[in-house]
C-alpha cells in the first residue's frame, strides 16, 4: 500500500514496501573488532533486514572477527570479505562497496550499535527527500546515553553527540561511523581516498559538498558508540587526524567549500590556546599584567563554548563540564602543535614529501592481490526491487525538520 502526498507522488506506508523501494548494502570494516562486532550484529538482528545484505570486511584481523561473522551467518544475511593484508578503513570500505550490489550503501563502524528501527528510519528519510537530487544520503547520530566508561570515553562520546546536535540538518560534513549514501553519488567521486588512514570522511564530505550535495541528519537514529578511549590512544588519534587533514590535497572548489562549512567559532577557538600560552609565559617571565590577558582569552574561550558546556553539565555534572573545558582546550592546543609540526615538515627540505592523496611510488599499497580500485558495473537488483523515483512526503512532527524546496 502507498499513500499520495500533497505533491501528487507516492510514499511507501509499510516497512516491507519501504525495504523493497530502498534496498540496503551494509558495509562494516573491521580490524581486530571481534568484541564490538558481536554487539553490532546483535543490534542489526533486531531490525527488519528485508532486502538487506550485510558485508563485514575483515581488514586482516588477528582476532576472532571471522568466527563472529560465521556465528551470525544463519541468523543474518551476512557475508565475510577477508582481505589478505591490512589496508585501512578507507580501502576496506571501498572493497566492501565493490563487493555489494544494492543501490544504497550503509557504512557502519564495527563499534556502533544501532537502534531497533534504524534501517526503517534510514529508508524513511531517503524517501522523504527522494524528490531532492542534491541529497546524497542520510547520517545517523551518536546517542547521549552511552554506557558509562570513565571521563574520557564519556567526554568523547558526548562531544560527538553535541556536534551532531549543533550541525544543521542539511549537513555539509560526512561521518563514516554511521552514514547511508546513494551508490551512484558515492561512485561519482571515486569512493574514499585509500591513501588516507585518517580524514577520509572529511575529504569525501568536501568533495560531495563542492558538487552541491548535502547529507541529511536524522536525529531519530541515535547509535551507541561502544569504543573505550585511553589518553595515549586519544592523543595519538587526534594528532594523526590533524596531521592527515593538514596535508589533504583538495581541488579549489572542495577547499573553498571546506572553509565555508566550518563555524567561525571553531576556527577562532584554534587561535586561542597559543595566545593563552604566550600570555601566561610572559606573565611568569616578564610582567604580571600579562596574566590579565590570558585570563581574558580563557573567558572568551568559555563564552564561545558556553552552549557546549551547558550541554555537558546537563548530561553529567558541573565538575564533568569543567574537566571537559580543560580537555577541550588541551585538544585544541594539540591540534595547533600538530598543524605547526606539519607546516615545518612541508617547508623544510627533509619534510617535503608527496602530499596526502597522492599514491606513493612502488607497489600498490592495497596489495597486488586485492581487487582493482575501479568500481565495476552493477548487476540488476533482485526481482521485486525498484529504485527510488518520485516518492516524498510532507514534513510531520518528528526529529526531522521540514524539507527545503
């Protein structure tokens, strides 16, 4: 059954018709993720998996990832693609996209636990915006109600959750932890940049945005992020990500888009930590009046992040928000140091290397025995499956705001 909208188009009413209209290929890259993967697949099993295929791409894991997938093979439409060597998440996602067939690609990280209606909500939002060719796909979000695993893990999870809340529903950014993309759009930009170990999602988002595409954030889809952070691991990941982003080679249109997409407050926040350090050093070494300067900059920092800190205080406590403010300041300081280090590497003769995005000389980093990077032509969909055409609906009282015409 289908209902006619005010635009005179048809919109599926039932879960089964929605699944038939929007077939999903779920791609899960996994590297030594057996513990998380079990929870991931258990959560998917609670969804309606009609017209859905699941592919776990084992990126040369050394744990029981393959055994976990095998244990679910009778309950779920899940397959395993085992890569002979570790190639990184970007290449693993591309290999998964090449090995699946449906018109919509849902990328999930192995440490993500989706809600019971997640797949229906993805399809529902795709249908809601099916009349908009500039909508490339749908983003899920992180739940605020993740298991308590210590300050750092809670801080990281809540920070990402807040960024989803603060970002416009028509998002200029792509976050690969939980995102559904139209296959034709994904293939049109060549997939993920396989030379990147970090920041491949940012580059894909910039490429899509510079071509006029946007992603829709569906705030009903609140996934639980199961990852547990340690200080050493978090600092290393932050450093590597900033280093990778600073070396990205974007075309002029993508570069202009990425600058416009960033909030001015975020860019200003990057300039505050060096100012605080300089004023604090001058206050200690030269004139105590410089202490007023760094205190003033700290006040500006708190004002810029007041909504974020209020959000953390409501979800945690005042002491948690205070700790988070110092941690945020430390992260931005680390980002500044990483940017400076990257700049020094680029301007010194010893540091002049090929930019990120340009493949290194020598053997193919994906491995000679892996499939070629080109995306093959797709076969026909199973009988009874039809691509999305001109279905839409009017906005309703839900976490999704009204459409933009």
